[in-house]
C-alpha cells in the first residue's frame, strides 16, 4: 500500500498528463508532481481542491483519496463506485444479525493480545500480567465494551507512569501533546483500515463491537482497535519521550491541542515508516509489519463471513 500525503492549501491539477499539486508558500507558487501510477492512497490534509480532470485521473487509476480536516478527522472519501457496493455485504449483514457477539468477542481478544505484545516488546511485564488476567467473558455487547474499557485503563495507567506529562485520555478535542498525537495517529490508522475494508468489499458501516451509526464507519473502528495499542505504546509515546515534536509543532490553548502543519508532516513520516516496519514476530518465526497484520485481519474476517466459520484473529499467531 503506497501512500502520498498532501498538506496545506492548494489544488490538484492535470498538467502534461501528470497529476500535479499546485500551492502557494510565502507568496511563491510551488508545483509538485504526484506519482499516481505508484500510489494507492492520497491523504489530503487541509484545503485541497480538485479539477474535473484530476478527479477523472484519480478514479481511473483506482486511487483512494481521503480528505482530512485540520484536526486529522476523515471528512470525505473519493473512490470508484465499484468499491462501494457488493453482494458480499449481504453476508456481512447476516453475520451481524446472527454472530455479532461471537465476532465482537474475538475483536476484544485481539485488542488484549496486541496490548500484551506491545508491552512485552518494551519489557513492561507487570502490565502484561495484569492484561493476561482479564477474562473476556460477556453475554452482550455492553459487557464486552466494559472489558475493552478495562484494557484501555491498563494502557493509560502505563502512560501515566511514563515521564511524558500524561494525565488521562482526552479527545473531542484533545488536550496535551500526547493526546493530540494519539488523535491524529488514530485518524490516519482509521483511514488505512477503511481502505482495506473497501478493497475487500465490506460495508464499513456494519461493525460488530461498535454499534451501527450513520455518522461513523463502525467496522473501521472495530478493526483499528487492535492496532491502536502498538501505535500508542511503541510509536506515539516514544515520539513524546524523545521530543521529536516540540511546542513549535502544536496549536495549543486552554481548550485544545492539535498538531500544526509542520507537526503533521513530521508525524506522518514516522507513522508511515512504523506501519511498514517488520517487528511483530509470529509463532512461525517470521517478522511482519502492522500493515501486514491489518490486511491479514481483514482477510480472515472476510473468509469467516463468506464460509460461515469461526473468526480467528491474526493476533493469535503473534509471539508474546
């Protein structure tokens, strides 16, 4: 999955049969070619316009284009119509009606395992033991959400013990540097998950753990949950500890903290490298990347729904 980030204010145009970003910086016109032949996703961070020809070029190449607002939230998606509708979605809906609690339990189990992996990776065995003692037993979705909340309570306890000025998870809007980074990173991760779901013909509105909502893609939220712990524990907290981002990379006041344009550029680079880094060891000895885990998880879920068989998370194959 090759990703290209566009930042700031500008317009995507076609010039000499190439997709080009034109924008102004310091009263100077800048043109940047986008290698669309080698791009799967374009993230538009900011006010990015598109010409009719650029829309046609993007759609004809099958490139998924995400539009993020100033705070990293996905506000819209441009993609070919054949990625929106599928008869497979009937089976997805049937599974939601008949197998929701079963699949939701495995999603929560995957969050637990990934959290244990991330904390084991940095030798925080006290928290690993606490997570290992959690039983994923529930008779309904509400009880399962309670188990998930307990997993996150343990993760946030770990973050509080680090010397990174973190008191609690605050969002909508985020407050503090780490909360700001977590929120922006989650938005990028959410978009990655959405791409994979659309590639595999899912309806992202129909989730299993998170309730259906017309204003959010519940399945994308479901499958992003197991990747959030490794992102937060192994990348985001390290960025803060190592002071890779400083006060010059944030918009900060008493009400909120957001990454500014330069902060987003720097963080996005680290995020892309992290998603492709092969550091997750499987039981068979191979090392794989978070993006591989994501793709395999989506494939496993689709196979389960198509064949009406048990959904086994790929996290069960990870060494702790």
